[in-house]
C-alpha cells in the first residue's frame, strides 16, 4: 500500500528511483511522483495514474540530481489526482516528503495549522504532516531531524516517510512506524537506497538494514545513522538479501500472475526442500522443533490473517483439527484486533501473511504478544515485520510475489501448514505412523501433480472464454475444498471484476440457490474425498435449476462430468492435500477470464498487494 523509494549517492538519482517505482507499483498505482534535489533546486513532478504516465509526463524536464525520493500511491485521503499525488512540499517550499501509511489525527493538526494561517493544496494527511514539521522547525528554530522527532511524538497512525530539505542537499531523513522501510548500503558504502521492500535495491547491493518502528534514519552518501525517537543512536543491523534479480522479473511470461502460477511446481518444491524427507519419514522445521512442547500441548490455535492468507488459515483449521486434535479458530485480523479476544496461556497464535507487512495482521499480533501470547508466523517475505515480531515461524520460500492476486504464496502456505501439522501430530501421537508416512509421500508428489495440472492450462482458457460475460459466479465446495471455493471466488472478482461468491456447497440451499438461473455459472470444487457423494447431490440440485456447472474433479471420476457443462480434472490426492491442487485451476480460470476481459491482471483496479493501512 504505497511504495516509496529514495536514493542518495554519486549516481543520477532519477533512473534509480524510476526503476524502483516500477518494481513497487504492485503496492498501489493511483499516482506516482518524484522529488529531485540538485543543490538548492527542488524539482517535484507528479501525475495521476501509473508510473508509465509519470514517465511520459516528465519528458524534457530537468531530472538532474544525485538525491531524490519517489512514491507510487494507493489513495487513502483524497481521490487519485495530480494534486493529491506525492511528494508533497511544505508551504515555504523547502521540504519535500513521501509517506506510506495514515496519520489518524491529521484533521486535528490540520485545523491547528489552518488557525495559524496555513493553507493546503491537497486533501492528504501527508501534506498536513509536512507542514506541521515545517511549522515546528521554524518556530523552534531547530534542525529538520529534531522537528520530525517532535512531530512524530504528536501523530498517531502509521507511517514510513522520507523527507528531503533544500538546506541539506545530500541527506534523506526517514522514519517508520507500522509501514516497512529497508535501506540498501551501496557496495563502496558511498551510496544508499531506501525502499518499501528490497526489490528496488537488489541489483545494486545485497547489504540491507531493516528499519524498526519508532526509528529515524539519517542517510547521506557515506553515512547511515539510526536513532530512536529519544535521539539515542541505534546500531544498524546489516543483513544479506537472499533474493535474485531474476525472481522479480517476468521471465518471458506476459504477466507476473501467470509466471507465478506456473512457478508453483518449483516454489512448492522449494518450500518442501530440506524439510520433508519422505523416505526417512522426517520433517525438519526448526521453528516447530524448538517450540514443540508449546505447540503440541496448545489448548487452542488461533489463526490470524487477511485475504487469501485467511483462506489458507481456513484450510489449516480443518488440517490441524483433523491431524493434531487441537481446536482452531480462524480470525480476520481486522476483527480480532478491535474486539477484546480471549487469549489464554497455552493458546498459540499463528499469523499467516505473504508480505509480512499487512497492517491489520501486524497490529493484531503486537496486541496478542503484549498479552503474552506465543506467536508463530507463516510468512513469505524474509525479514518482514511479521516475521520479526513472531516468536518462531516458517518461511514459505515462494520467492517474491509481484502479481497483486496471491497465487504461489497460497500454495506455499498450505505446504507449510501441512508439514507443521504433520510434525506436531506425530510428536503428539494423534495420528498413526502409517497415515503420517502416507501423507509425507503424498506431499512429496505435489510438485509433480501441480506440473501435470499446468500442462492442461489451455482447457481453462477455453472455459474462461465461454463464461467471461457472466455477471455473477457461484463457487461451491465442502470440507477441505470449502476454503478453496472461497479463494476461487476471491480470485475471480479481483482479477475479472465479475461478482463471485464462495459458499459451502450444502449451505447454498439457505440462500444462494435463489440466484440460480440458466445464466449463472456455478463452479464446484468436487475432487474425490469423503464428501464426494454429498457434493454430487448438490450438483444435481443446481442442474435441476438449470444452472451452468463447471466442476473441478479428480481423474477417473465418471459421474461428475455427466452433471457438468464443463469440467477440469486433476490428479488424485488425499483430501488433506487436495486444496494445494484444486486451487490451481481456479487461479488459471480467473487469470484467463481477466485476460479475456482486457483487464490488467497484475494491477487490478483499487487493489494493492501489500495493505499497510488498516
Ligand atoms: C491484499 C492482497 C491479497 C492478500 C492480502 C493479505 O489484499 O491483494 O492478495 O491475500 O492482502 O496479504 P498478506 O500479505 O498478509 O498475505
């Protein structure tokens, strides 16, 4: 949610910032802008729309500078427009700032500034903050750093901000609370790169510092100083990035989403690699091993997540209860954080997040941690905030996911959940060694089965073309495939803008069945499992009302095709593992539907990949 980039060093800043903004565009694409400082010359260019629109708008402009900041916006305060685009400048024109987050008490500060004679060009909270900083600086006759510190003690909300000042033409001052910031240290240590994630930095350096909440960074070409809000120095902790440039490029695919769907045989393999040894009957997961007593004796597991990760949490509920016999509750992070949840000693909280930065999930965990809960993070982005505040965890190792709609991260989450549940269950003795071994072998075969599904991708393109003009879709599943139905509906609405609802297949009779006409496509996730006969009955019910049935079935199923208008068949798998496979045709169905409708599937309207505001 909003991407920010900064550069200070000997290079031309603009090309570094522009490339960085393109990499961060998945975080928001309502507008883009840059501020470039050349001695005491501050040039600010900003434009509604995507980074490409900005690029076009600035042809022929003065872009000369060795220091600059850039922003790609997901609008919160104020509609997407040129004037609400970042960077914002202070009234006296000496400061420029970009911001990712929300200043919650901006209205109060704004009215104070209005009373003092300030006026505003935009509707943003960011312009309020920069003028507040300017006001403090001029009234206290203090440095920008000091003024920022004072201002931040007053503001509530979340922020990652980068600030530049005409009077200090080689320095970027940054601060974070709740929104991510990583600083790359250039090879000769004479340049620094600042960004919301490592993707704009990776080609210049692998040495990075993740800035923590309530820290300020004062960044010059040869100097990086970290301080807390009390003006005490903090030692920067330098880590090495474990990411290759190729991982964040399209690699010959038309879209990141398609690339990421097709990467799944290898991302799932990478997730299992080094952990699962089916022949030896072992799973190695240090985060689980080191906390096995806590995990296997948990009174209850509470899963906290948002979006697609929440759907992975629902699958986890079925798996943990079945294998580990531990009661599980799955919570929307945004609800969990604002009610007064009962978290007892002996409860384990599992956070699931691709980005590791989702604001609601992060704050929910911080609160639970304050109350003494044990937090286990299942996260994709290495070094992200959620991974850092968790007591223990397991990375999904899916690699950078750029397409806004989550695909490979979801299957990675399911693979981690499965390994984790199996490990706890065998330690606890809640499953037989024979069933454990069977599931290990099945899990090992998943990458190959995913590969087999992807080989038939064009069949889904044909189905997508046939139903692309439908105004609504219903997705139905039972048991382990119920969350998959929810995920299928979410994917379709995100990527094709077709209204879609996911429902438990039996519950469909309590409402959605009223929508069934010969115009309504109903997708059944109906792989062979213990509920199969039941879901076939549900198909009959839809067929009797002339709904159009599209079914995802298991190879060898001869009954479902007789009831279906269209079907797609996937390899046989144990029902606990089936969701990792059955979701893949649904990802492809949405992708091809979006493409058939001419939608920018990597950047669908109004969405952002990393939701760092609540
Ligand atoms: C956004 C993304 C979704 C994602 C959700 C949760 O809505 O568009 O794809 O599932 O955030 O994000 P997380 O990074 O916490 O998994």
